[in-house]
C-alpha cells in the first residue's frame, strides 16, 4: 500500500475505476517520482511536484499547475479548466494521450528523466 492507494480506497466506488486508471497512467509515466499527499490530494514529486489529482463529486480533477494548461490550451478546449486545474468528467474516457503530453511537458520543464 502507498499513500495514494490508501487515498483511492476512500474514493466512492463509482469514481474509483477512473481515478485508479489515472493513477496507473501517472505511475507508468513517472516511475521514479515519489508518491505523496499534498493539499490532501495525491501527487507525484521528483524535486518538484509534477502533478496532483483528486476525485471530486462530478469530475476527476487533474492539477498539473498553470504552465501546461497554457501550453495545451487548444487541446483542452473540451474540458473545464482554471488556472491550475483540468476537470475530466466521469462519463467520458480519460484522455490518456493528452495526459501523457502534459506529463512529458512537466518532465521536460523540470528536467526529469
């Protein structure tokens, strides 16, 4: 068990599959990052916090910080965003390709291998 798997165990059953899928994708993309809880949200850290996520009532929140949201503004048109957050509706599949691009952007930005 990790702090994130402990967190996922508290996510309502109807949202857990999608939250777990995001967690699995992030673990695959960030194999050397440390898993933490920060601001009561799961996060992946490697010298810097690279991304956070959290299960909300109506969406899965993905928090890559503001820079990727600006960089991928055109590709994020289908999602509700704010300064540092992206909302992925539970009734839609996770945009794994887009999430991968955002994580790769963060790795390049922080010079993470």
